[in-house]
């Protein structure tokens, strides 16, 4: 097991990464559980891991009620959030009852937002079971739901008390979900960690083959990168750079997810295509070379990720991107690459430049 820490003063918390943690993590973490917890999971994850988690929690004196939700991004909405509130109320969960998210990013975002808002805030624990959740969405405290006009437009910052990433849960992950998680892994190399990017180029085949040592290293390195960024800019308020840099490819990618209908493209797939759009715009601004662009494309293709966006039309992309949370005073702040391993936030790209990058990067 590896243990990392998100340094947020009194709200600091550990991220535990390793095999078998679903059963073994709790003895030393019993203080965050109390005598009762509420597990939120979905219909895919529950048959695999819910009873194992319940049994492990019972061994340290925590009784677990559970709510099993439908699976998929299309259920990350207000109606599902209300179902969580109904369960918490029906089970008479109080302000000391931790909400435990057992699943991927959708479950983590939903359960986290419920925890942030139920009785004005209850303890929250992340138990991510997908690669994307283990390297990104479970860490850092972003929670929320989607709106028909934009992804993650309703939410809150609510830090977990603990993140338990059992790497053995990746053994049951579908290949498409594994690839989607790798999009976020590659992101860390592109925005701030060139040696990690080079390691990924050398080890992508091992990651795709689910080599345990390679996956553990990639998860730990990704979490370490995110921990540093979040500790420095928890609420994404830095005027330049800061936590916003973690959104490389996301402004374009969220437009894809919204425009195609939530769930038709996985989040990581949309981020991969969006990353190529951001790289294309960076090339047009003179920051990346054609060789750099090809290097990123080749790595994403080895991860079996899409490198071109769907043909929504540039007008639709631009309209959907106009709802992005990084819009400030009517100007869209994009995350671009000055060079491989160095990202910047940039609000000076013209609509014509953004449009050209979209057109060049779509089918």
C-alpha cells in the first residue's frame, strides 16, 4: 500500500492506493467511520463489491446501509440526487453518518454532492473502482451533477475524509473504461510532468495489459500530481494556472459529452478528443510543433482512445463551450500547452482560432 496526503490544513486527508484495500484499509481508519455509514453505489458495482465492503466495515464496527443506483452518466442529475436524499432521510442518517461512494466518477460526484448538501454537510469517503476515479475524480473534492445545458454545472467543493483506491477492482473494469481512465493519466504528463509522460510512452503497453506494478505506479504518480495542485489552489481561484490546469481537454470534452448526450461518449473519451483540440490550438498559436502533436496523438491511440471529435459543427461546440465554468467576463479561458509538460490558462484565443482548431480536429 502507498499512502499520499492532500495537504489542506485541518481538512487534510489520506489517499490509500494498493491491492486488497477494500477489505484491509478500515482498521486504521475506523475513526472516520463511526458506528454507521451509508454506501452509495450502482447496479454494476454492487454485485461485485458491495457485500465485500459491508463485511469489511462490519468487522470494524460500522453498520452499512446501502443505496444501489442505475449505472451511467445519464443518471447524474437532480432526480438521482433526490433519490439519495430520500434514502438518507428514510434511514434517518444524521450529521455524523458518513456517505461512502463505491464506484466510478458518476457515483463519486453524486454521492459527494449529496454529502455536501445533506443537513448542510456530512462526512464523505471515496472508494473509487474505476481508473478514472482513482487517478482523478475521487481526489480534490469536486462534486456535482449535470444540467441539460452543461456538464457539472451544479455542484460544490466538498473534500472527502479518506480515499481508498483498491487497485484490484480494476481487474473487473471493462477495456473501454480502462482506456477512458488513461486519458486522465496522460493529462498529468502533458500539463506538468514531462518525465511521467515519457514513462507513459515507454509503458503504455503494460498499462493496457493491466500490469499491476505499472498501474499502481501510474495511479500513485497521478494522485501525487493532483495532490500538489489541489493543495496549492483548492477552490480553483488562481488567476493564472492553478487548479484550472487540470482541465486540459475538458472544455472541448464537456461540449462533446453534452452535445452527444450524456453517456454516449465516456468522460475520458471526450477528454482525449478534447485534448487533441487543445493541442491543435496550441500548435496554431506556435507553441507546439507538428511532431509534438503527433506524439500526443500516438500515445492516445495506443491507449485506444479517440483522437478526433464528433462532427457536431463548430457553432454547436462554441455555444456549448460558452457555458463552461472557466468563462470569465464573457471570455473563455482555455487550458493549452506552451510545450509538452507545461500547461497554461489562455483567454486570448480568438473565436476564429478556436473554430479553426475544432474544424481541424473533428470528423
